[in-house]
C-alpha cells in the first residue's frame, strides 16, 4: 500500500522484502509443521542485505530508520510472521545500538564507547553475516527495566555472565544472544553480547508451541560465560535511558502481526473471488468486519509511527500501547472471522488460515508490552496524576 510514510527511499527497502515474500510463503507450512527454524529464509535475508537493514549506509547497511523497519517488518509478516518475529529479534539490537542510541544524551566518554561498539557490531553483521538475538524475559517481572536476575561479573578483558532467559528466540540459530544484565551493586542495565558458542552456554527444553512454531524460542542458560569487553554493546545505563525515552522500541513485535492481518485479508479475498461465494450477504458482512478491523489497526499504527521519536508525551505513549492492543487482539479476531467465512476446509492442514489462527493467538502474551500489561497501564491513564501512576 501507499501512505505518507511510504517515501521512495523507504519503499525501495520494502520492495526488497516483498521480492522474498512468495518464497517465504511457500516454506511457511513446512516450518510450522516441523517447528523448525526458517534457515532458508535467513539465507535469503542475508543475500538481500536485509540483515543490515538498520545499519547506516556509511557502514555498509541499508540505512533504514525505525519507520522503514516497521513498514518492512509489516511486509514480511504478510508472508511468514514466524520469520518476521525472528527477524525482529535480530534488528532490535541494531536499532538500539544505532538510531536509538544516537538520539540519547551521552557524554564524550559514552559516545566514544558507543562508537567503538558500533564498529564491532556493524562489521560483524555486514561482513560476517552475524545473526543477533535479544532475549529479555526471565519470567520474574513484566517491567521493561525491572526484574533482571542475570548478573555480569567484571574480570580481565570482559565479564562472566550468569543467568537464564526464557523464550529466547533464535536459540539455536544466532551468533549472539544479547542479554540485559546487571553488575552486582550497580543498578544500571547493561546489554551484553553472549556468544552462542561460548563455554557455559546451553539451550534447554523442548519447543512445540501452539503457534509461531519456527521461532525456536527455547530457554537460554548461562553459567559464567565470558563476554569480551567489546561485546558490551551499549554504555552502562544506556538501555535504561532508551526504555524511558523511546518506548516505541517495545512495540516492534506488533509490526509482524499487522502484516499477518494483511495476509489474512489477501487469503480471504482470494477465497471469496475464486469460490463463487462473494455474492453471499453473510460473507460480505464478515468481509466488511475484517476490513474494518484491519483499517483500524493499520491507521492507528501508522499514526503512532508518524509521531514516534524521543521523549513522547503521555498521550503518545498511550496511543502506542493502544496500537499494540488493537493489533494483537485484532489479528486473532480476523483469523477467526476468516475461518467462519472460508468454512470448514480452511481448518484442514496445510492451510494459511489454520496456521495463522494459531500464530495470531500468541501475540497477546508477548512481553514486555503484552496485552495484559498494556491494558493495565491504559486502565490507569488519565485517572491518576504522574506521581500515582507510571504509564510506561
């Protein structure tokens, strides 16, 4: 589609993803059936230069900003939302270290720190095709900057990291697990690149979920894993600042789900046109309901993207959370309506709608901005003053 956000420069990057879409769509059923990581899709992403989407052109990347990434992730989600979620975990780190960190208040020493880490990370992605993951959840707290038990112990040349992350997407496929942790006695959060092959790293548990089956989100356990100092990707405390000042970062998962909603529309339209049932009034009503739900989600998301930036006010944060709820609740509602419209055969595997029905139901639970977290905070917005309620 086209909107004021779709500048020619952004559209050129979106088109790169659109070219890969049909291939990803063909593989999606097999990935779902086997709960297998989409390795072939990632090889295609590498070949297209999309691993470097959020890395500046001066460093060999595509130079996409946050909005460009969001629109590109939406396009990917139309074809394979599972791949979209894994791609998000990779891009999240490059966004944090790149555009977001670049807008933060850092002193000269912190700027030098960041510059050196950027060079290391960007070179690894551009030249060596490193894949990054960003597992945050520990199951201790729903907060974006609280509840971390993972610890980093300073040693010569780096840190020894110990802890556990649950739902660590790309668990068996990434080169770096970028984890949030703390040094004992220091409240500042740190972003550490734990090497996948490091001594003391183990991936545990089975992965046989309801939906989003190709993300390989097993548990990551770290026991005194050595992390070189050059793999601390942000200055200490910079992640705290990013969480407070650019909360839009926590809605990136929703872009894949918005794309999925568009894919549901595509499938349903094709069914109605080819089945000869588009003249049925009840089918038309369901089709109208689906379009209404989709337009609401996309319009709100695009409004939020249009006003995204550092230091949003209370109303802007509220809209961002409302966008999350609208998309994450809208996707399963659309998939359910599509099954009603397309009939019983749509529930038989392999079926795009059957798969999407399961995938869509997983979004509401994803932290840190799960639907429950967003609704809890939205339910307090406007009813308490700033001293009584934290809306972020």
